[in-house]
C-alpha cells in the first residue's frame, strides 16, 4: 500500500494561480455545521480536482479548523488528493487475484509507456497511474479501471493499447 506524505515546503501547483473565490459558496454553506471538515475537503476537491495548499489555509482561517487537523484527515483518507491529477486516472488492481495473475506486468508496462511511476501524473495531465488494493473484479484478474470502465484479463501490451486508444479517440 502506497502512503503519500505532503511536503509543506513545496507547492504542487507552482506557477498556477488558485482562484480561492471558487470555494466561498462551499465555506458559506458548511462553515457553521458540526462535522464540516470532510464535506469541506470533498467540496474543495470537487472544485479544483485536488486540494491546493492555499485552499487548506483559507478553510482553516475562515472556519477555525487547525491546519494539522485538516492535513491529518486529508492524508489519512485515500480519496483526498494533495497534488493535481490527470484527466483519466488509471487504477491497476494489485489485490490477491490480480497479483497472482501478474498485475505487476500491467503496472510496469503502463509505467514504461507513460514514462511515469506509480502515483505520478503525465506531464500533459492526461493520465495518473495508481496501484490500488482491490477493485472488486477478481473474476477479471488482472484488471485495471479507468474512470468507471473496468478492463480485465489484461496483459501489459493490451493495457498499453487501451490507454493509447483512449488518447487517440479524444484527440480526434
């Protein structure tokens, strides 16, 4: 299982301005509610695609939630992202059934084709590659999921063809 740590001395969105006004309605709706931290983080991620550092700081300042509490929750739950992700997230299952059926080959082939490692995003932000514990499609092992679409009984070459076809289809 991969654990991502947030380095507070760097910003993942360097050079990109974050429009903090976009979260004003979200803060207004949730500011006074008890148990508002997760809805605030989920809403912010829905707006930006991930949660920029500046958003954490604004929510903390306006809602009185300590940054340490916010980062604790955001780094505990895998649903939260602290850096930008690609338009398409490729999730490669590494659960028991997929592991036995050589999921490692799928991941390695995708890494080589995309020129990224597990957990990274392509420079054009088209793809993000992630290893996951289980996708619940054991009968299709080895399997990967892109968006809501599952692809099963894969080989490394087939997985690479799938991602190339997705990119070709969107570029036409």
